[in-house]
C-alpha cells in the first residue's frame, strides 16, 4: 500500500509505524483520514488512495 501511495503522490512521505492489536490508521497532513479501529475493517483496494484524494481536494 505504501508503494501505491508513493506512486500516486511522489512528494509524500509514507511511514509505517508499528503498533499492536491490528491497528491501521492513515494520517494525511496531521488529519486522520482512515481508521481500521473506527470502521471495524481493513481498507478495501484503492480505498486509502481515494480518501487521500478527497482529503487533498477539500
């Protein structure tokens, strides 16, 4: 997934932060844009890129 984001947004820093309990969150410009914990599921294919696009467009 990191490679997918870096390909779409080459100027973006992608960083994997290890956590316990299956935590998966995506933060863009300091804003939480996807949270597995909140949704109770993992991201669908392409979903993370879409939420990043929506965040950057707003």
